[in-house]
C-alpha cells in the first residue's frame, strides 16, 4: 500500500514531538562546556559595561566565564545569554562564611537564587589562592566556608546544578620538576587533604592557576622560553614516568596530577582556572611583550582546540580559563599585573589570536564618518548605516 509522503513524515514525527515535550528525567550539569574559558576581571575604571561585555563574549564565541565576585549588574547582564558563569566569594568573606551557616545561606539567597535559571550560574569559587597564601587564618576556614556554601545550595535544592571549587596557586606544591616528583607542601597538606576529601565527595575538580610566564620569569637562564610559549623545543623528559613534555603548561598540570595521586586522589580532574601571558611589564619583566603574549595565547587556543589530555592523563581533556578578558588598570603590583588582557578597554582586540572585537578598526572608522555626516545624508551614507547595522546584528547573534 502506498502512503502519502507527507502523512509518512507526520506519523514518524509524532514520537519526536511527543518526546521533545518532556524534559529528560535527569540532567547532568557541566560546570565547563568545551575546553576554553576566560576570566572577566573588573579592577579597572575604563572597561566596557557588562552588557557590552556580553556582546563581546558572544561575538568571540567564548561561553565559559569566571568573575571574582557576584556583582549583580554582571549577573543581570548575563541573563538569557546562554553564557555559563562561575561566580566567586572573595577571600575577605570566608571567615564569616565558615563561622555562620546562616550567613552562607543568606549569601546564596541574595547572590545566586534570584538569578536562576535565566543566568547560568554553574559554579561558585570559594576564595582564590588561599592555601599557600600569606593569611594563615584563611587556611583554617576555607573548608568550613566551602561546606557551608554547599549545604546552603543543598537546602535550596540547587546543589545538583552548581559546582563548588577553589583555585590554587603553584605555592601549594613543594616541588614540581620533574612533574612526577610533585607533592603538596607539608604545611599545606594538613589543610589540603580534608578539602580534597570533601571535593571528592561532591564531585568537584582540583582548580589550578598555572602561569608558564611566571615560571619562566623566575628562572629565565634555565628555562627555554620556547618551552613556555608552546614553540618548537627539545622539551623535557620525566625520568620516573619516562614521559616527554614539549610545553610547560602540560608539565604544570601533570605536576598537579602527581600531587593529587600522592595525596590519594588519583582520579580527581584538574582544571586550569587561570593562565595567560602579560603583554607589557617593568624593565625587569623583559618577557612581557605583545609578541610573546600573542604567541602564548594563540598557541594555547590551538592546544585547547585539540581537546586532548596531558602525557600523564591522556584521557582527561585539558580545560582552561584564560586570564584575562581586559587589562585592569587599577590593579596593584608590577606593570605586568595590569596587562594580561586579550581585549582593549574599547572592546577591540589587544592583539590578533583569531577573536573578533566589539568593532574592527574599519567598522570604527566607518561609524565615525557616519557620525560626522549626521543622521541623514547621501545614498552612500544610508548604505554605510545598513552595513554597520547588519554587522552589529550578526555579531550579537553569534
């Protein structure tokens, strides 16, 4: 019997239509989609508004974003955008969060719950680089703060969709060369191991701030800059594992894996929460150049796009948040601290690694010409307006 093709299509579409009407029984929320993310620091008085930042991120197709607080203007700007956000509890709040469960609950009620589900808050970072830092009192309260915030999420039924983490610097390690020799510092380990136990129970990764730039700057005579920049080099061989490393970032990640294995957490994933290269520095920061920053970030982007693991953990795909979105002109410290940005304050690219800024130089020039001629004008002017509008709409919809 012959069946009308349209009827055949309709009948076979019914199961799909029926299934699409109902959500799956359970969703696994990933705190990191893909392999590439960026840190959106805001210690500056000249960077674009959060709304413009959203346009920039969508044009660049960067979906994973970390901020260092829970600023409501940012959370509102990210609403409905599809961008995935990790927010942070600054270090100065940790003592209070650890000492008082109600304060942790109120913080979540004020800074997380009202923005869900429109704003995709995927994670909460409890402080930054606490262990190994100079404030020893914070070492003692980090775990309590993490537990109280997690319990607050649980009470509100939000724990299945939001991951609790904290980022560590290289200061938590006693030795990281060769990678297989890495262990946690003895005075850090007594605080680190209970934290790892808790994170293992709730399925959180180990978050590492890894900077080949800083490692190279600390020992330029003995470290090949090509090794730090993902360029061609003889690399290093780990005598214990007999693994070869052709770039420093992989070695830094595998050092963290070695320390985790030594501590009894071999299966915990390592995510790089900060890495980058300064484009400008002081006289004693000779490696901080635009050329080196471009090389590092371009090669890093290519490396992450391959979606592969490290020599020690080939099945654990490397994921990294780049530091940073903008130069931050109000940060203290050496000049390099204010010059990690991939984009300039006006939203244009700081250097070309394949991203599109808020406006290209040609589009900016055309827009300036339009402003000079006013709101009305010639046929050529109207064509220019149409081109600018189309470009803006295209970038926004990406």
